[in-house]
């Protein structure tokens, strides 16, 4: 199933549900979708993905001030221009220059191209412009593998994240959300980690739907190794994206910084099982700061793996239990979850007077019509008429001159008769 990313009019990030117009910070550059990116700009940005760490706000500010080509020139030459950048300390500049010594962006671009991938820059047609909401911490560019259009898929996407060491309940709920969202035409985004992430990806794939992984390493690296097959399937059928250049390895900080991309890329984030200290809660809090929807799947009150989710739900998080409820929250007008109610019993279909007459009959033995009328608060004729109606429906039966409840059916009996 292909996502309904192009259903209706395409939305820019300002049209995304729940997005705030003012984040209270100095805004970063806004992408111009479809703008041409020069070859020099692309090469410079590819080089900067090796020079700067993901989420480097100071580096992002310098990139915004002078552009990728000029920033790389200042870093790699010693003409004193790099020192003129605001707050560019000698220590930071030395770190950039040390990394820039062995940078070969043409090789990186060729490596990813040989794998059928590409490097997407801000402002290009495929760039998801909602990432610009990250301001100066937005990605320098994204390395992408997979046949799908990143921008179109991101327009109708939901993040499903949670604990790596999840319980069977958490795995079941993540897979159920993944498959349900995929069937509703949503792209399921997660981090390809063990536990909830993997279950959500597999659920979407099992439903023949769309799923995207955001990695904390190079897109040519299968991490974790146990998910090599899963990541390979997403490369073939969906998308695998990341900020880091080919062959780069993940670190603890890179996992945390990766989460901001997941939060900004999607319309909302669902957390399935998370402890108080959890990277999944980092994703949810980032989504809240960006004005995206944050949701949580409740678990047992005694489960430490659900403690973080419950804390989220005590704040701005919205409780959800299935894909329809998620789609109702993040989707367009009219995408409503079906009404929920308990089972309907035959007694529920009786009008008020008939229900009172039925309740007036004793649980054991029989009662006369006059006794039933007295207990039900009706006239004798009214009670008699209702008793005959209830008899035709199988609720009561005659017992000599009186009336009694129809005995409850045994196994495989007529469920209509005496059903309560």
C-alpha cells in the first residue's frame, strides 16, 4: 500500500496540525522548495556533515550567515576570516580543521550514489521543509536511501518510538500501531532500534504499508546488526535517512540528537513504553517544543517501562490506544476514530416501561400480572400488554396464572431467549 501523501493539497510545515508560529527562538533559514542547489553547495554541505556534529547550533548559525561554500573555505584556509565569525573560538575552530583534513565529499557522494542513494539539501524539491522548524540545529543535509520521495512521505507521517527492552505488550502495541497506521495511509517513522522501533517498522511492512527509518549512523551501516535484514527491506520498499555521512558510526549523543529529526519530520510522536530516563521521551519533548502532537500508549501502573509514558500523559501528551485514535488527532478534518462502546445486550434495546416491567419480575418463581404492575408502577392493563411483548421477545414465559423469567439458556442454547 502506498501512503496517501499526495491526497488533497500538499501541506507546507505551517499547515501541519499543532504547529506553533513562534518557537521563541531566533529562526533559522527557511527553505525554498524546488530551489536549485549548486554543485559546489552540495559538495560543501556533504563535507560539513563530516566536519560538524548533528545538531551543532553554532555551526548552523555560521552556516546560515555565510553559506556552506564560504564556511568550508574559512575552515580550511588560515586567512583569519574564520576567526571573524561570532563566537568562533580557537578551540572549536581547531576541532573543525582537524576533522576537515581528511574530508573527501566527492567520495562520500559517490559511495551513496553507488548504493542507489542520494544527498538531499535544504531548499531542494525533496527536502522536507518542516525540518526548518529546528532553526540553526536543522540537518546540514540528509543522506537518503530508498526509492520514495522523502518530502512527500514526510507530509503524512507519524513517529512510533519506545523502549528497546520492551515487554511483549509493548511489542504488540507497537506492531499494531504500525500496521494500523499503514493501513490508514500513514508513513510510520522510527529509529530502527530493537524493541518498539523494530516492532513498529515490521508492523507497517507486514501490512504492505510505508515505513521510514532515521538512523544515528551512515545510511550504508546496518545498525543494530541484528536489524540488517529489516533495514534492507526498508531500503528496498521505503526510506532510510540519516545526517551522518557513509560509514560513520553511532554514539550515545548521536542517538539523542537523531531524535530531534524524527520529531520535526513527522506530524506527531507516539511513545510506547518508556522509562523516566528514555530517549523516546526526548523525542516527545522535542515534538512538544516544535508544536507537534505528542501521544502515549498507557501501560500497567506498576510497570517501570510505562512510568515515563504515564508522566508524559500527565502533561501535554494525549492518551491513544490504537491507530484510529492517532489518525484522528494528527489527520485532516473528518478522519475520526469509530465511536467506542461496550457490547449491546437485548435488554438495552427495550423501552423504559418494558424494562421496568421486566425488572419487576422476581429472580425466582412467578408473579401475577397485578403484582408485576404494582412493582413496575404501571396500570394492570399496561403491565399485561408489556408482558405479552416480552414473552414474544423471549424474556418471560407463562407459569399458570402468573409470569416468570425465561430460564437462562445453557451452552449452545438460543441466545435470544432470556439474554441479559
